[in-house]
């Protein structure tokens, strides 16, 4: 029995003498050296008692070593649990308690406070740490653990409808089948060099961008984050780029990003948040190229895509991927073309369910295999899918999922705040920005900026509201539920 994911993504690196990674300083890491690092780290995990099926949590900065840890987890057959480095200690504590990992890999500076009672290895942004120190003495070979296609490969947490994060269980086949489909559809080959500035704790950067590049034996310009100077420096060596809408708005703000600068690029892909019509049109006017927008989520990886050849239609996320079914329903019944309803998705990309949440799994994953992501959409006359809203009250800002309930609980506990409603508003840079509407306790004057500052120590920065207002009362329907749609309409133009 083989380890299909390792065999497809990482085994081909063994003996490869060309670069798999190009770093910001222009240093190259060849495939064979990267394969050896993966094997050494896998041996370290094995010596630390990590067994197939165990969870390994990683709250670490993006680096070649961090990516090698992912490969080592795949090789050993353990479940990789990447966590956003911006999460606070209290946020990480929830994930560690829920997922019960056998090991945490984190930055040295946080090791003592993040998990004082569990095994910890460290990995810093410069590649130092106890994990790498231990790997230096290990063999550069490792026999991958056999795995079944249905075995878990990763556990990724996403926002839950009660504010409690849910762990999406992704199998070997979920990840591999989706990467294979995307590689064919987007025509990636070993001749491609992918400009990679996405984080790798997220589906987009890890299971889409990285997996597709590795699967097709391509090269990645592996950048720690997005900065226009760095992007423009490396752009001449690239053939493709995957990013969130923010990447493209910031490039368009830079006069150095010209049609000539992008002329050699064959593909720009956008996802993780809606791409505004204006951005799509401005990018085409500047470069002569249309951004390819697609639709996916943590639980399914990618579901639809605009075509590689053919019209990339602004404001849509294209057609269902080969082998993936997408339908629009109302009360479980499929709606005709042009009607808005619930999006449902079924295919080999759809996850196995939520970790330790059988009730939530049963509510969102039908017995027939269709998953209900909570998005509302419609198919136009040409079969392009339009995302028109979300049933779930989820905010996607800069590609990150933010659930308002978590912020509202903290705001409501702030002295002087009677009640709060947190919404997402259109933002030219982030797609959506977090906005808080507050009411004050009777007789109290609230300073909205001071209220927002109380959240800073408790929440990762990407969750912080960009602005807040104080109102006399929140709009409610006849059942007493806050009408967030009314708030969105009233404040929709706040950010321009």
C-alpha cells in the first residue's frame, strides 16, 4: 500500500537537481536537498513518538522549514494542523484542547506560554529551533508510511455558526484529487514558476498553491508575505501567481506594475475573498490580462473556476470543476437556472466532516454527500456561478475567515457597551472589513475607538474591527433578531 499524497507531491523531489524553492534573497533550494530535509524532520517526529493518525499542530512563520514539516507529516501519515501565527495564546489553547495534538511546533519565543503541559519543538522564522537542531543528526532517508486514500491528512479550523471554530477533516484523496484537477484545468507544468506570497496555514496557500506546484514539478518563488517591492523584483522570473484580491489592488496602486512588467505572466488567479468588478476591470485595462477567479473553502478546497481558455467573467466564480457537482437549492429542492438559493457541493474534494462535532457534521454534510457551505448563489444562462451572499454570518477579510459572534461576545463584555453587532462591509483593499455597531449602557458615553482597543490583546490582528459607530438602538425584526442586512445597507459605503 502506497502513501499516495507523499508519492505525488514529495517523492519526485528525491534526486531532483533543479530548484523547487526560490527565496526572497534569490537563494535556491534544489529538490533533492528539500526532500532530504523532509526526511530528516520525519525521522525527528518518529523519534518523538508521533504515530500515524496523531495530530501535529504548527503555529509557525512561513519558511522552507515550515513547508518541509508539512511534507514530513505527510510522509509519516500524521494529521497536519497548521495554525495562524497571529492567534493569541488563548485562541491557540482552544485548538490544542479540541484537537489534542501529540506535538506542538511553534516559535521559540512562545513555547513556554503556548503549551506548558505538552511536548513542544520550536521552529523560528530564520529556520532555527529545536526541531531543526534535532533534524541535523537524522538520516536523509525515510520510508513513507502507507496510507489509504480516505485517511486523514490535515485538520484545518474554520469559523463555526456558534462562534466556536470547527476542525475540518481533510483526507489524502481530498487534497490530492483537487490538486490534480486544478493542475490540469489551469495547465500547470514543470515549466511554471509560481509567485507564492500566500500564508501556508490556509487552504489557499498550502493545499492549492503549494500542492499544485509540487504535483507538477514546478518551482515556487517562496515569499514570507506580500510586499509590492518584493513581488515586482521577482515577477520577471514567474509565470503564474495566486493571490487574494488585496494583492491585486495593491499592485494596481503601484505605477511600476505595468503591462510590460506582467507581459511574460501566463496566469493570475484570485480567491479567498470576492474580487470586485472594479478591480477585475482595472487589472485588465492595465495589463491586458484577465484575473481568473475561483471559489473554494476550507471544507472542500476548490469547487469552481473561471475557464483557462474562454471568458473569465467578472463577478462570477466560473463553472464547477470536473468531477465536482454544484447545485442551487431551496428547502432541499434544486432550483432552475437564474434562481437564487443555497449552494450545495459534492465531489472527491469534500471533507469528511468536523472533528468532534457529529451534530454539526450532520447539519452541513448531507447523507448523499452534498455539503452546504452556507453561501447563496445562482447560475446564469451560461452556467457561470454567481455568489450573491452568505447565509452564515461570516466575514472574509483579506482572505481570512472571521466569525462576528466571537467579537460580539468580547464587545458585549466591555464596560459601557450594552450590545453590539459586528458586520462585514465592502472594502477596496480587503474585500470586506470588520465593522462594529455599538449601543451604550443608559447614561454612558462610549468612545468607539477606545472600545475597539480593548479587543487588541484578545484577538489576532486580522480580526480587529476597522471602525465602529455608536447608535441608540439596533434594528430588529418582529422576532427580536438584529437585522444585520439593514446595518450593511446603512453603512455599506463607510470604506469608500
